[in-house]
């Protein structure tokens, strides 16, 4: 008996078509489901990525707003390189003349000259070094040379800034005791508990006197400093001097608030907020949005909108809302500088400029304090974009679901292969049975025909 290689050969029925129809009836809905699932997850993942990116970009702006010096930038100038000035950001506008009459310096000693050079020994005992507030002791042995004494002092663990050198002259060598700490209050003293060490202590020659830096402000106010730094002599300013000014030609320093820098930062905040608003509006659009009707989109959009219109409690200054500096949300939901004005109410731009010029500390507190708007917004966005945030977790979940789709395709393929194999087994049997019925039918038809034919001849 010949082997049947394709369904329907024995029976004459289109069993291949029937099997294909059965397999397609299972395959097509599942394939459509998987294709739609893959497209839906990919679209959602793309939307969540854009959502998170928009919030992260705005959070970068908020981070700059929350910095301690965000609104403490000032324009500081000096007419002379001899005087430099810095500010904590809150110094009042003004101009001052600075005469630098002397710089701070430390004192210096030369020891007695030793004809034997740097290998000379001195004696034994203890040397005590002091500078008014600190002191340390170095033990000198009888066998110690000038070089040994130098090294012992310089390497002392509690040395507060004494440095010792050796000068080798025509008549011999001597120790030079220097002091890194300037100013009268830090004057270096050297003493000993043994007379054999007098020639490197009490008999030293003070070749340079300690002195404080001295400046005269506006020709009337004299100030001294043990260093060349004058802090808060003019409130909120630090003045550093590096050389004396020419008599009669003082340096002039000026302080101005950097209003333009503050306004640029607030303009960036407005632009950033509106960019997020645009992005969320597009993502959540009912027909074309990749995250249409997404609850997270609505939640963030409403949360940020509430923050820009509400007041902040607990601030000490007079500014507790964006309205106070001339900002408002327009009818379309965008943040802008108010364009409304009246004889008694300046425009938003005028109010902002005035706040930056005269209420800088209040503006800084409103935006940059730990309870300020920038920090509150950043904390809120963090619940969505941080490593454990809602959107980050959604991304992780979506990626996991997408990574599982190839397995679902493989499972479907295995299922369809098994189903087709089962159908072929069943229809192979049917094909065989029908083939036998057909053979029997053909035999009977032929037999009956032969019988009828014989009868006609008789």
C-alpha cells in the first residue's frame, strides 16, 4: 500500500485547506493580540521615557534654583589689583575707597653665627616655640648639629608653622627661624630651659617684626587684620589685600546686585515649567497622546499647577508666592510675568525687578530655602523620577513585559505546531477511512455495472 504524503490524496478532500483554516482560526487572534501588546507596551514605554525626561529636565532647573547662592550673585569690582573683594551675596550696594598702608607679615629670627658651619653642635636641652595661642617643645641633644636641629624642628608633629633654614655665610652658618602665621598676635617666640641653647633662642636677632595688615576705608576708618584678609569690616564683604596702594591713590571697590542673573534664572524657571506643561499636555492628549488618560500625567500636571499658585507657609520674608514677584498662570495654564497693571499695581516684570533689587533675601528664601518652592517641587518630582520613583518603576515593569514577548511568540508557535500535528493525525485517519469508503464505493459501482451489463445481453 502506498504511503500518503499529503492530506486529501486518498480521500480527494481538501484536508490541507481545512487544517490551515483550523490553525489560522487559533493563530490569527493570538498573533494580533501579541502584535497589539508589543505596540502598546512600546508606545507606553516611549511615553513614560519622554514623561520622565521632561520632569528630569525641569528638575535640573529646580536644582540650580535651590542652590544656596542662586540669588546671592553680585557684581563686585576693584580699581586696583592690590585689593580683591568677595561677597556672601547679601552685601548692600555701595562704593568704598580702600587705602592699603601695610601688609600683614610674620616675624623672623637669625641665630648666632657658628664658625663650624652646619655641622656645628650647640648644646642640649629643650627649645619651646610659641605664638600666643599655641606652643610646642623640641628636645635637643648635645650631639645634634645645626642640620639635625633644623630637621627636628621642621618635622615636629605639633609644629604650628615654624620653618627653619640654614644660611651658610663667609663667617659661618646660622639658623633662620621663620613663621607661617602672620600678625602681631601670632608673633613667634623662642625660649629654652638650658643656657647652652641661648645662641639659638634668647640670643637670636629679630630681623623682621610681626605686623598686622592695615587699611583705611573712605579715608576715615582704620582697620587691622592679622592676615591680609578683612572679613565683615564692611558687612557681608571680604577684602583681601596683596600689596600697598600708592599714597593718595586708594583702590575703589563697588558692590551691585546682579539683578540680571537672578532674572535670567527665574526666566529659565518659567520656560522650564511651561516646557513640562507642554510635554504633559501632548503626552496626555485624548487621541494622539502616547499616554492618553494616564493617571500619572494628570497627577503631575495638577500637582505642579497647584504649587505655582499656592502660597508657602513658614517663610520669614515678605514673599511667599509667585504672585508677589509678578508671576501668574494664564488662562491656558502657562506661567508668565503678569501683564496686568494699573496706576497702583506695577506690571509683573516691574514687580520682579523690584523684588530682585530690594528684596533679594526674600526672593532667595522663597525659591532656595529648605522649604522653598524649588525644593518642594524637586521633592515632588523625585517621587516620580528617582531610582524608586513611580515612573522609574513603570519603566522597569514595561521593559520586563517587553522582554517576555519573544517567549510568548515562541509559546504560540509551539502551541500551533502541536495543534497542527494533532489535526494532521486526526485528518490522516479520516483521509484513510474515506479513501477506503471510496474504494468500496468504486468496487460496488463497478460490480453493479457489470451485473447490469450482463443482464442486458441475456
